């Protein structure tokens, strides 16, 4: 081709190229397979992460099964306080979990460890709760080491925490016991108050000491007759002990054990229950009862178990102190005063209410004391 013909063909092409450049219409560079790969891989990885996250959510448990063990009967106040707490937690469970609870009562102390182990081996329960003050420390230590992936909340005053997967859980009702003591110190006419309790354990003594402190905060003349019946469940002996204290001048009874309130009822004197609201059993006698609320402890242990199962967080129980919650945190409370709200003198109710407000606001600190309480 001669140069003139070539230039005639080239000229239109140059003009088109110039027009495209002027209009910004240059074609975008074509992406190679190598350049597109990182983008595609990032998309795939993101989709895979989303699928994995969705799978984890789908795999998260929706049900938790808890087994409770007692050496006493379920009717005993210590057991009832826990039973009632679990029923309340069911209504608003952590992570909206469904809770299934199984209650093993009257477990023989001599066969305690074997009995619990047999239940664990069924593989049916997520949380093994040893709610007992009689079984001792050895069974807990043996079981927790044998089953490191099993969580063991232990609610017993004679158990010392060892950490790991065994959590010492306590409910201290010393604050409501103190407030009950204020009422007792104000209503007694003989200045003699009887206290019938089980064993001189910390779970008992902290209540008695606080009750005494509350009464003496408003009445420095009050005296106490204190008796440990050496049994967790002996209503007959508790009643007989209360009757003896009444015969000796007591006109108010702190019925730390089930049954003492019956002696007060029969003799027509005031009484205070303990751990669960038993007002209906003696409505003319029982003014109120300090209540142990295990609700926050139950929720705490479910959350700890869930975190371990879902996130792999290691069990790490405190090794020095028990886990517990104060009255202001929902760890304890008082049963209603019922008709006594109107029957007791207004100044008594006012003094009681003022003290309660201080406790709930954290302005009145009630000392935790675990020494045995002797009669004056």
C-alpha cells in the first residue's frame, strides 16, 4: 500500500481516538484472572465466615438441665428456698434458655458421692448442683477432678472453695435477719428472745448474729436464749426447744429450723421464720421471715456454663471467697409483714422501714459474723 492510501485510512482512526479521549470515553482496562482472584477470594471468605457464625448461633444451646442434690427432704426450708428460686428464674432465664430441673432429695450421706456420680454418668445434666451442708468436702473434690468439663455449684457452709469447675455459692440473709431483729427487739415485752437453730455452721450463725445485732440496735436490754438442736430436719425437737424457751420467759422466737414456730403458735407469741415464707402455717404468729434468694446465683451459674459451652471460656471459680449477692442485688429479702403492717405500732414500722431503706441504699452495712451464738 502506498503512503497516500495509508494516511487516508489512518486519519479517520486518529480522529475517532481524539474524540473519545476528549469525551472521556476511553475504554476501561480489562481485569485479568490474576487481578480478579483476590476480590473473589475475599467474597468467598466473608460468605464462609457468615455461614460459620450462623452455624455457631444455630448450635448454641437452647436448653439447660440442672440436677440438685440434698441429704434432707425437699420440704426443708433450705431446699425450698433454692427450689422457689429456680422456678422464678425460669420465667426470665438467661439467654432465654429453657430450664429443666431435677431434684434428688434424701440422698444418703454415706452413698452421696456414688449417687451423684451415677447421675453424672447418665449424661443427662449440664449442671450438677450440690445443695447440701452435710455431705462434706471430699465428694466435691473427687467429682470435680474426675469430671473437669462438668460444672459443680456447691452451696454448703462447711465447704471450702478449690476453684476450677467447683464454685462455692452462698446466699447470705444477714441483712434481712438484722431487720427482723429490729422488729423483734421492738415488740418483745419480756426482753427475752429465743432462737432455735440447726447446727453451729456459718450458714446458720451469720443469721443468728445479725438477728441479735438488729434487736440490740434498738433495745440494749434484750437477752437471748439460743439452742442448736443438732439436726437439719427435726420439727418435733425444734418445737419442744421453742416451748422450753417460752417457759423460760421468751415472748419472741426466731424459728431458724422448721417446727419452732409451732411452739410459738401454740403459746401465742410472736415468731420469725427463715429462708422461705411460712406465714400461712402460723399467720397469727409469724411476723416475717428473712429470705435467701438464690435467683442471682442460679442465673450466674447458668451464664458461666453457657459461656464455657459456647465460647470455650475455662471454668475459673474463686479460690478464696464464695460467690454471693447482697440484699440490694437481689440475693436476699424479707417476706411481707401481712397484717402486722397495720397491727404493729406505727413507730415500730417506721423504724423498721427506715433501716430497710438504708440497707437497700448501701448506707447501712450489716456485719457478717460466723461465730456460734450462746445464750445470755
